[in-house]
C-alpha cells in the first residue's frame, strides 16, 4: 500500500486500460458471485477461472496498472470503455452479525499465507505462535517482534520495511540506492534485529511504467541489494503494485533479478483484486467468454511474469514473496461499490450476491483459494495478507478480530514442513 493517502487513492484507481469494463459489470449482474466461488469454503478449486477478460494490448502493455499516477499515461491500447456503476441488487438489508464457522478447517498441506502488520497485538502474537505463518512482513521494527517470531516459528520468513517517499525514477538511481541502503543498514545490522530479520524491502510500489524508468529502478535495486548483501543482509527487490509492472518491461529488470539471486534475496510482488480475490483470474473476466486458464491479471498474475518472462531469462526459480495481498477496491474498473476499499467495504455486496452471512468466513474462503493456488508453485515462498493491525486509514482492510482467529486455526492445521 502507498504511504500517502491521496497518492494511493489517485494512483491505484488507474487500474487497466479499461477493456470490457461495462461487460464486466453486466457479467456480475447476470451471474451471482456465489455461482463463481461455490466450493471454496471446503478448499475445493473454484470453477476453472483463467484471466483473459482484461486483455493486453498488442505490445502486452495493456495489462492492469493500478499504480500509474494520473499524470502518467498507460501503455497504448484501444480506447477504454467508460466504467459503469453496477445497479445494486435489491435484497433485504442483511444482518451481518458473524455466525460461527460450522466446522474447523480440515488439515492440509503447508500453507503459504502470512500477514503484513504495522503494530503489535495479542492476536498477532497468537497467530505467530499457533499458526506459524510462512511470511511475516512488518513496519513494526521492534526487535522483540522478530525475536518472538523466530523463537516460536523458526520457518517464518520475516521481512522488514521502512517508510519512504515514492521513488523518483527520473533521478540518478545510484545515489538513491546508497541513501536507502544506509537507512536500512542502520536498522538491519543492529544486533537485536540482525539474526531475526531475513530480508529488507526498499521502495514500495515503484511506478516503473516505461523502459527508462524500469532500467533506472533495476540499477537502483541492484545497487541497494549489493550494498546490503556485502554486509550479510538480504533484500526483497521490486515490490511492485498489483497489476505491475507491464509484462513487457520485465527484461529490463534483469540487473535487479541477478543481484537478488547473487545475494540470496527475493522478488517481491503485490497481488490484490476486488470485489473478490478471484476477479481477473481464469474465466472471471470483464469480457464474457474470455479465459486466462490458471493465470490472472491481478491475483496469480505472477504466473505470467514467471512463465513468459523470468523463466526464459533464466530466473524461473528466483524465490518469490507476495509482500501484500488481499481485497483492494482501489484497483479499477471493477464491479461492486465504487468507493469500496478493503474487504469490509464489500460485505453487503457479497451478501447481496449470494454469499453466506459470515463475512470473515467468506474472506477466508477467498484467501484459502489463493493459498491453494500458491501451493502449486514451488518458487512462491509466502504471501502477506494486508493487514493485521492497521491504522485508521486501513481499517477496512484489517483482519484483526474473528478473521485472524479463523486464519490462525487454518494455519495451525496447515503447518510448515518439518526440515530434516
């Protein structure tokens, strides 16, 4: 998520080059959401969703771009269809009092789900202790958090991030890299953190939407990774927003990918969608009849990057962290309430479209579906749900409460593999 409220609100709404927006609205009005995600509660696959309705332009640049700023034109593509606000489905006002999940989640393979947290909370420490998440990303750099995580869940990958302004990709990247590296090393080399944090991010959601900007970002991330790596500190490079970067620009990110491999780091991506996490995946597309198979334009978009770009470049086994994921209504256009942001804002919409009256459970269904897909790709090492313990700005995204209780129970029966 962006550091600045206004910048986030403006940039993330430049989602796509808009192919089939009106068709997507009519699709969801004619077919209830429940018909598309039936069966997820029991961790069974959703109907073969594949991501094609949001079609790329001939240059492959017409992919979703939620983080492009309003002054930056997306890659050329056909004129977008104006976004149409869907007509609300008339249903009785639902009662959203949570109802207990009928049965606990059944045991299953190791989960790749984790959390992004910004502050401490007893529910977070309980999840770490009982659930042993695959990934813990944090803005709360209290050394005690990292120590607690590694003590109670040694297999958890702990990632640190600091608050930075949006990167200027018109500037010389090397001085920027050195400035950020100095800030990170001051924290990362502190003995109270060094052995408990696995890697550190740099700039969050950089908007590298041209060849020149991607090359500058690649040089910046490569230099930052080198400077940290020479001190024994690993990096997470990229950390692109949902729908970013344009797929055809991956070849220009090679220096950063090479540095990440050399210094045993990770690639970081964000994956969000709305009104449900499956939107833009498989057959659930804006254009009726489109189908992307087992790929997506937002969630599971990483498969496009790895299959058609990173693997041919020789980086098909570079460890991937989904450093943010979940439901985010600021990726536009999409069906559902126009001003909705986090998953809480979609509760009435979910209920009115046939999903059961247990909203934390409904969100968990989507996260479990996502986890079941992540488990199919060995190079994916974890996915951090945004957010556990967010500020008031991110209240609609917060999973504290019953949702994190469900997540803890789910993770407890999908424990990490025991290393011999």
